[in-house]
């Protein structure tokens, strides 16, 4: 065997595992079917702007080990995510905080805001069983209707009453004037883009791009003792138990000859009528400056359209509802029988992982197997 590990996928899980394996003296080969490394955190420079080609990625974590780890490969800037919600032209602060409550109801104090929510959440009795009930019991019906319902139904293509409650628990609710979207100790964007960070992780490691593992499985398997697979678990098994559902995203990117389109990195369109879910203006991830600190004269925006995944599309989000979770468990049983193969990452584990959780999981996986 030429390699100890064949690593399928050069996204965060694959790159972290590869880096750890090399560090432990293992011989590794990383392959990826795309023409570029870095999976969905891939960034590409356009007019001096690092464009997040597969959707906005804002690094945030509470895990010190993960923060120290990523800082070995990149310097992080002080970007703090404070998205704005646009509901039919009315703007609201996110996540849900005193600025949001003030704009929604005219309330001024935390007690007044709490009283409004208490009054509105009375309609939910008992433990919330789905996203709709969870949202109303967290922030009341007004906010649910204007800032959650339309956005969520566009993003997931499903009624809020059919979605798991945990999705909305990702968002903080605060009775302070704090627009920081994340409750994380550490946050930032890697200076120079994520691609550079992943390239640093893969430094000195053999990488072959444009290689489709599943199409050349036997031949590629014969190159290594073990395989780390970070692609979709159902695709690995040829969808033999049926396909898991995913949400896909389509991006419409535009280079505009203006300096400032929306004044913020992310604006969410939370009404049902606007066909896109959000618009990202990439330059604001790096404060509108190039690497020398000069103001960038142009801007690149991406409109995000969510759609149900179908064969040939890129899978982005696993749909962790009951039906899919049960099917995943069946695939998991098959995966456990594949002695030579480790499954990892958002697609390999069919899990709505954030970047830091993916890295944590890859580091733990490396500790376990290497
Ligand atoms: N969400 C919402 N309104 C918003 C932003 C988010 O209702 O303006 C809900 C929605 O259900 C979404 C979930 O919060 O699926 C998680 O959003 P997040 O921005 O964390 O998703 P990601 O960045 O992973 O796409």
C-alpha cells in the first residue's frame, strides 16, 4: 500500500484529519471531486474581495482547543456577525435582542419586552414539539411571523410545524442591546480567506483534485490501508436504502461597480415573497478593505436561493427531521460494517454541524484512530 490514509474530500473535516495524520507520520492522499480544495468554505478572490463561493462562513466557537488549532493556520480578524433582517422593507436587528424588540413593539426596557413575549407565548402550552411552537415560545407570534416563518420556510422548503425545534435554538434571544449573532467566546474570519487557511492545513500533503471517489472506488481504495470519507453517506452506499433529503443552495453572484450595496455582510429577507433568503456582501467580512488596508472600490454580492436537493446538485444542509434521521440510522449501521472506512463531517454524518463542531469532531476522530 502506498498510503496509510486516503482522504475523500478536502473540506474542513478532511483537511483537519489529513493534517493530524501527517503530523503523526502517516502517509496520506487527499482527493476531491471539485477543482479546488476547501469544500464549502472555499473562498475565491474577485476584485480583491474574498468571495465565499459556497455561502457565508463566519467562524465562531467556544471550544478553546479548536480556536487555538485554527489560529495555527490563519490569522483571524475581528469580524462579528450582526445580520439585518429585511421584512418588506422594514429593517430589524438580529439575533433577537432589545433593538429588535424596540423596533417591533416600541418597548424600551427589558421588562416591557419580556412582558410582550410572555403575553404572546401563552398560546403555546406544554413542551414545544416543532420549530413553530419553539419559536413562538421563545419570542412570541409577532417576531415569528415577521422574522422567522417566511425565512425558515424558504430555507427549508417545509412548513415550520414540520421542522425540528432545535433549528431555531441556534439563534440567541437576549434582553440586552447586543447584535452579535453568536454566543461565542471567539469569532472572526481568516485574513486572506478560508482557502488559504485550508491550504496551510494541507501544506506538504499530496492532493489530487477533480477525482471522483465513488466513480473510481476500487482503484482508489487499493491505494491505502484506510479511507476517511467525508461525502454524503447515502451516496456512498449507492442510495440503496433510498436517498436522504438535503437542502441545496444556488448563488447568484454579481460584481457591482459601486462601493457599498447594503452596508452589511448579511441581510436576511424574511418575508415569503422575496425569492432569495439572504444577500451577502462579501467585502464587509473584511471591513471593505484589501490586504493592504485600502478601501475597495467595487463590491460583490450573492443572492442565496434555497432548493430541495436533487441528484446532480450540491448537498448543503441535512434535513434532520424524524423521517431522515431514521433513514440515516440505517445507513449508519451499514457504515459501521465498513471496517476500512471512517465516515465524517456534515455529509458523512448527516449532521447540521457548524465549522467549529466539524473541526472538533475531526480532531477527536484523529485522536481516536491515529
Ligand atoms: N432563522 C430565521 N430568521 C433569520 C435567520 C435565521 O428564522 O433571519 C432561523 C431559520 O429557521 C434558520 C435557522 O434560524 O434555518 C438557522 O439560521 P442560521 O443563520 O444559523 O443558518 P445558517 O447560517 O447555517 O444557514
